C-alpha cells in the first residue's frame, strides 16, 4: 500500500474515532426524536379522518381497509429487522434510512392517482415506519440512564396521546379547506428536522468487527408474518375461516415459522436471538404487550361505533369518549417514570395491570343508559393502565439487556403489540359479526351485519322506522356487549401476567 493510501486510511479512522467520541447533544436529539415520533404517530389518526374524502376522489372503496392494513403489515414485518440491524450497525444509520423511506412514501401518497397506488405507497410508508418507533425508543435507551429513561419514555408516550387528539381535528381541517394530499405532505418538514437533528447531534461508538446478517432468517420471517397479517385482515371478512385461501396462508405461516425457528437455533447472528424467549421478564412483558394491543384495538375500533350507533351521539362526542384514553396514557406514562424509581418495576407493572382490569370491567358493564361520559371515564382508566404498564415494560427490558441486544429486544416488544392489534382486529371483529348475526336470527328479522351502516349514517338513520331503529340498536348493543366481555377476559389475563412479573434491580452494571 502506498504512503498516500496508508495516510488516507489512517486519517479516515482517526476522524471516525473522533466523531464517535464527540458528545451527543441530548436536548436537540430528543427534540428531533419527538418530531419523528409525532410524524409517525399522527399518520394513523389523520389518514382515518381523511379517508371518506380520499375515496370520493380516487374511488376504490373495496381497498379501503388495505390503506391501513398495508401500512400495518410492513411496519410489523420490518420492526424486527430494523431492530437487529440497529444492534449490528448502530441506531443512527438505521434511523436515517427508515425516515428517508417513510418520507419517500409520504410524498408519493400525496400524488396517488388511484386507491391501488395509494395502497402501494402506504406499503412504502410502512417499510419506513417500522424503523421509527423502535429505533427512537432504543436511542432514548442509549442516551439516558435508567432513572432518566423512565421519565423520557413518558414524553414519547405523550406524543402518541397528543397525536390522537390533534390528528382527527387537523385532518378534518385539511380536507375541508385545503386538499387531502396535504395530510401526507405536512409530515415532510417534521421528517427533515428529525433527520438533521439525529444526523448532526447524535453520536455513537460502533464496533468495527465484521457483521453477519441473517438473510435467510429475515426472509423466512418476512414471509411468515406477511401471511399471518393477511390472515388477520382477510379472514372472517373477505374470506371464510375455512376457505382455501385462508388455509393456504395458514400453512405458509406455519411452515415458514417452523423453518425460521429451526434456522435461528443454528444461525451465527440470528435475527431474533431465541434465548430472549427463555428470559422470564421479556416473555411476560411481551405477552402483556400482545394482550394490551388487543385491548387498545378493541376500544379504538368499537367504542366510536357504540357511542354513535347505540347511544345516537355525534361523531364528535364519540371521538371525545375515545380520546380520553389518549389523555390518560401520557399522564400515567409520566407518573410511571417516577414510580419505577420509588416502588420498582414489578409493583408499577401490577398497578398498570390493575387499571387495565378495572377499565375493561367498566366496559363490560357499559349500556346505552350510562351515556358517553361513563364510556369516556372507562376509556381514561384503560389509558392509565396502558401508560403505567407499557412504559414500565420498555424501560425494564432496556435495563435488563446489554447494548448489543437493546435494539432487537425493544423491537420485539413493539412487534408483539402490533401483532396483538392485528389479532384483536380479527378475533373481536369476528366475535362482533357472529353475535350480531345470531341476534338477528333469533329475532327472525331480515337484517344482517351490513345493515349496521344505516345506524352510522345520520341521514339514513332518520328514514328508519322506530321498530327497525330499535332492532338495529339492540343487535349492536348485544354484539358489542360480548366484545366488551371479551376485552374484560383479556384484561383479567393481562393482570394475572403482571402478577408474575419478576423483581429486578433498578440499575444494571454497564448500563
């Protein structure tokens, strides 16, 4: 090697080492992370508000659910892959790549000329979104000590609460006075600020050792989880549970997941280290994430329908009843940051499980006479349970594992919540349809599940006779009561799992 080449390599490594030793500007990086988290969080609520206008403009109502499902699908698949890459190559490059992909998808969504193209562009968005939440949470875990970490995770939880309240209002304003494309394009400056803040002010020391990527494991995982999400989205709605299509995807999931587990056992650098599933703390935290994801999805999907269709209230009142959960969540997340220091992780997790138990029990008693205020209070209690438990689980997991496992362990926990939401959508939606159809058959009336649309359309509802109106409302009440009993059972299960959460030390050597 020439002298010039040798000196060039030397200066490159010296500069790289100097960059690694530069101190991270924590306040500026935290602001950048919060902006990035807000960008990803508001996307779900703001798109839901604008969808009627998008359908009116683009058509393709049959693809309505896939606008959301495609985003969820890619987010669920890529979350685990990004987590592993962040442990191998560092948080910064993975975060930057994820945000750039998300912004590309965001720009394209605004230019979508048909519903089909919008679904494809939402897939691209989802690929990027899979990096944002887990890597943001992991960076926070790297920058702060465990005592600081709990408080900062509360700030991040507040972002989701604020976005849930602001999103529908902002989405309504944009589609009414500007154009629906701007619900996507408004995220561009947020993403750019987030990119600049992390790229310039966050510094980390990455090992230069040779990295091994588990391409086979990642591919098997991608196919298996894709099949699983498609089953949750299509089964019970577009497909019968015992249809050829559904059975085919079930077989694909089972075969790929079996091969994936076999492969991970002998892989040099497995995508998901299977020994994580032997750790009691991580297993219980992930099971609780799965069950709490089902609870959140159950409330988000069906509470507005209950308030509008059964109680006869407006969409604004229904939104208020649900938004109280988004208020309770960040408040309790912030409180959890102080509680884990004072009473420990296990006791704080049990407090969260208790609130989830009480909240789901209150919903099991919900009836039209109790009104939207009762529903709002119950929603707030569930939100408190989510804030206390989710913050406790994330912080305890990050405190429990080493740096080189923190990304994949954090991503695995968030992945379990996403899967819980998908399971909840399928299971609770199927239960709702089954119970409603059963009620109409017992009443011997010529109504079906699709007739519920008339309850939710105010102009159509006014054309119904009193008999038809009461029959539809009673059928929806009967079906949703069983859904809320199902949520209560899930709440009991989550509480019991929290009781088995192990006691761990607050501080960890080398944290």
